[in-house]
């Protein structure tokens, strides 16, 4: 099955959103357009850990058209459709047939809804599957089905590695020095490639590795503010060959591969938004 449609109302920066997805969808937009809110909504209803995080009052949208008060209800609805007919008869999806709906062309789909309401200083959250009329299916174990479905289709997010950041880089602006070193190496490669020695190339490649590990990582988007252990991260990294090294090792000409890699990734890092806008918000 595939995620076919997302509908969100009242969640963080999103007042109301209805979005149809393709097999590959790309979100492009300026800051404060709701990109992060959309991804956070997926994290909340499809947690990779299998444990649903609780909603906070700050998760409710502020409607500035009616003052600065937060709304008291939010809703996130995800539609999952069969990629081929009778896909839900497989052992993987058979248990969800009782809450499935059928389209005119015979394909089955699931409308998985998460709703949260702020009442008497408390937040009540319900999860259920909707029928074709938008009402909850008449079954008693919606929560159980939702938990099982999330284990099949969790949201896996490639996101910035702020929780893995090296404190020394942050406190002493080490990443700024690395960016400058990388930029200088790339400029020399472009202007006088014959004069760039192997030491400079290795230095530039090491700078790339540090910057990419600093800014990007594949991690679950949990809501715990605690830092992830740097020691554990380093130990995992030491057990495997870094992807950048794998690219270089597979190149017929390792020196040429390093030069090309430095040029491409330097352009990628420099293509980010200005520091006073997107970078400060964590959008790249």
C-alpha cells in the first residue's frame, strides 16, 4: 500500500491542508509555509518507534485571523491505497480489511485518522479508521489496529543532525572554519587544479565528512530533547566505511573521484539558504 493523500487541520503552522501524493513527491516552499509542520505531523501519527508521542498544547495551530489564541482541535487524516487490487488480502494487510473502504474501480483504501482535542486543560487523543462517509468504522479496537499499522508503515525521516552535533564545533564555530577550508580547496581546484596536492584533497574530504555528519543524519524524529550520545554515534561510525570513502574507493581514478566529490558537495552545502533565515530555522 502507499500513502495517497494527507489532510491536516489545526496542527502547528497548518490551518488546513489537503495534499495528494505521487510515488515521489517533493516539498518546496519558503520558511513558515508549513513544510516542517507536515513532516512533524507524519512523525506524530506514524512514529518509527511504534509508540505514539503525546500531543502538547503547542501542537495546536494559532489562527491569527481570530487573535492569538490556539485552536482547541486538530486532526490528521492519512489515506493509504492499494498499489494493486486484492493487495489487502495478503497476510500483511488482512487484519485491516474490516476497516477498509472500496473505490469505484475496486481498489481498497484505509483512512487513518488521528484527532486531538483540548478540553479542561487536558488533551484527549483518539485514533480510528474512517468509513467512506467520514465516520469511524464500527469496531472497538481502533487503537490496536492503528498500532499494528504504524509498525508496517512508520515515517522514516532523513533530517538535520542537531541532536548529534559536536559541541566543540558549535562553541568555537568550528563548522565555519571547515566551510571556509572546503570553499578554499574547491576554489583552488576550479582555478589551478594542477597545484592542489593530495594533502589538500584529503583535508577537504575530511571537512566534507565532518560537515555532512554535523548537519545531516538518519534518525527517528522523537520529541525527547535529550542529546543522542555522541560516543555511541562515533562507535557506530567507526564500524563502517563512510559513504564518501566508498564512492572514492569505487572510482577508477581515486584522485579524480575526490576532486569531483569535493566540487559537487561543496556546491551542495553552499546552496543552502542564507544564515539569517533558513539555516536558523533548520531548513536546508
